[in-house]
C-alpha cells in the first residue's frame, strides 16, 4: 500500500436540473472553487488537477478540458482529463488517490461533471455502441439496463415490479433531504411509480434517473498535509476499479463479475468480512431502480437472489434501516453522468465527516462508494473511514454497539 | 434587451468505418451465404458470436471460424416503447431488443424481435426464435431484418 490519503474538501454545484446560467467550464469551476474553499486551502496549495467529464458527445465540445483549464485552477499546473463513461467521476477520484498515495503529489484537486440537458442524452449513449456491430439496435441506456433487469428478475423470481416501485419511492424521499439532489418529487409514492408508462420493459419512466447539469469536486491530501489541516476529513482506505468484457462467454447480465471482484479486493484490504455488519453507509450508482437489487447482491449484502426480500422488503437499506443505501437520493435523483460517480464518493465522505446535514446517517464510521459505467461492465469502489486507521473505526463501532 | 441565453447547434460528421477482418468476414458471410459465423478460442474453446479477433482470456488471436446453425433462443430482452433516435429502419415501437443465445456459441448476439405487443409480452427467456432475412443483403447485421417467435 502507498501513503495514507484523506478527502478534506468537497464541492457540489447548485441544485437545479438545468443550469442555463453557466457554460460547461463555469459549472466545473463552481465545484472546483467550492472544494478548495471547503478544504480551507488556496489555489497555490493545489499541485495537480484532474478535470474529467463523460463522453464528449454530451456537452458537444471535443476536449472540453481545454476550456475548463482556466476555470479549474489548472493553469501552469499538471492538468489531466480521464474518461471512463459513467464511472468517470469515481475513476477521477481514484486517480487522485493514486496521485497522492504514490507520493507524486500531496494536494490534488479532482473535478468531474457534465451538462446533460443540452443535447439528447440517449443519442449520445447509443453512440457508445460499436458502429459496425450493435449500434443498429442501440436504444440508449434504458434498454441495456432493462435487459439486465429482465435477466435478474428471471434469476430471482421473488423480485417484482413492486420492489422497483419501493426503491424508486425510497430514493425520491431521501432526495427531499438532500439540497444537492436535482429531482425533487414530494408527491412520490409506490402507486405513482407503478402508474408510470413503460420506458422499456420491465422499466417504467420513474425507474430511470433524470438528466441533470452537475459537477462535483474533491480535494485529496497526503497524510502529512491532511494531519495539518484542521478541517473534517474522510480517510480513503481502499480503492478498486475493475472492467468486464463487453460480451464475454457465459455472461450472466444479472451478475456483475467486475463489481464482485472490486468488492473482494476492497473488503480484503480493509478487513471487512461481513459487509452488512461492517459498513455504516453505502452510495451506489443507481441510474435505474433495479440496480439496487443487482449491485447490492454483488456487494455481498444478501443471499443470492434475495435482495428484494432481504434488503428492500425488510427495510434494511432505508434511512432508518440497518445499512442505509443512498441517503442522497442517489443517481435516481441527480444524474449528470460526469458528476454522478464522484458524487457517490463525495456523499460518503460527507457522511463520514458528519457533514451530510438533513440526510446524515447516525454514527457513520465506515462507508462505501460505488461507481458504474461502460455498457454494463465498469465498476469502482472506494471505502472510507472516520479514523486514519480503519481498525480504530472498527474499534469505535465495537465500543458503541457494546 | 435580453441577454443571449441559448445557442442552437448541430454536429454532422461522416465516417467510413473499417469493421476489421473478423467482423468483415462475419458481415460478408451474412451477405453472401445467409450464414452466421463465429470464432473459437483455441485455448479456452469458447465460441464468440459475433466474432472478435482477440481472445481476452487466452490473449491470443482468434482465427478459427465456425458456422452457427440452428435457431436461437431468447436469453434476455426488453420491449422498447420509446422510439430511440436510431430506431431500426422499417420497425415500429413496440419491438423487442434482445440478447440471443445460439447453440454452439458462448456469447450472445444482440438483435431485435418483431411481433405483436401481445406476443412480445408473452416471450420469456428460453423461448425459440427464427430469423427473417432481407431479400437484398448488403453486409450489415440488418441483413437479418429481425427475428420472430418460432411459434408465431
């Protein structure tokens, strides 16, 4: 393992679906400024910037980081962009971790976001299919996830449309307490979810995320600098980013082997043996309701095929449940793609710092942030704790629980 | 006077994509022989359909083509109700976007199933399908126009 790394500053752009008041670069700059201020630092303290967004077709600017450099404190500094589709925000946070953990830099600013409301998102998403094989049938993200959901429901017959309605309702209710969620539906109910028109069977309209304009930024500091920083911090204990093939032999769409491998690695590195018992809060990349069932099973939180009964019917993942999932309202309540996977990390960091306000989970000591991207094959995990050494956080939990 | 708030734009680009030798052969065989060609990994024996030139498991080139015969079954699928921008030509919603399993292939082929909404709703994984070929084939995946339930 490399050096210890802490998240010490977070920025999320203002709540609103459409940000007509700013262009792409200004949106990214807004998050970047907030994160630096939040960390109690100045621009001069930052020695490297990673500024990322989702595929260029969304904002319609090739190499958007070119213009964003001026706004994201990249001038006369190392300034990078990476791109991994939906996971990009998480990959950017993880790359920042590598930059600091490896000893290359001490204070890294990471930013990721996008303006999804300025073009047809599904058109952009269909362009990720191969033009010589597959694009003829590409029907955006909903259809791919609908196929995944159908496969899950076939394998796990206890999972019904009613479970998707429960998940969608739970997430939109959580979002009401998150000032940064962009989709606010106070009138949300399971009936309302069930009464929506089909999007792509078995998914209905509100089983899908909104399209939003949003950016997120974080400051990551090495142990030496983080220790000197009096601001609250979340210590990053383990990261993983794993890819599956696009169409590999014997694939089961409902079993994300990349996520299972990412979880195996991160659990082993942190000493988590029973994730349901050992983790206090989770943020997953839930662009669609059904992904709660699929991702949480892959994270090892329930028996195989039993996510609907053990996690949803039981109320385990509700705010008052045993292991709250997506207190923020999740991607189902705010999806800019570019910002979404970093927001998962930022939200967990806020929970660990005890700064999540009205959607704060009590006693959040250890948290997990997930990211999803590619077709259905890229997965990331970041595990954080309140204490610099995760064993001390385990100890705190043990004492509290007596 | 109001500030300028929105600028409209459009991006139109032309491409001439090379499918590469492996997919190129697959498309040629569709066109010339109404034939589905897959490749077998010589190390793992897994058969890739559509074919790809490289086995990520053996880290080896795959050049051994095999003809896939027989009708597929539905692996998973979704009925598309909202027409996407690139709705397959000549097809109306609702239609099914489907991952199809063929005997002799270890990966799945993405294609569409066209039938009445009632028939589509009744389709379940494992159900048999059959191809409907185009009269005039030009070497694209749409040389198979679509699949239909076998018992239609």
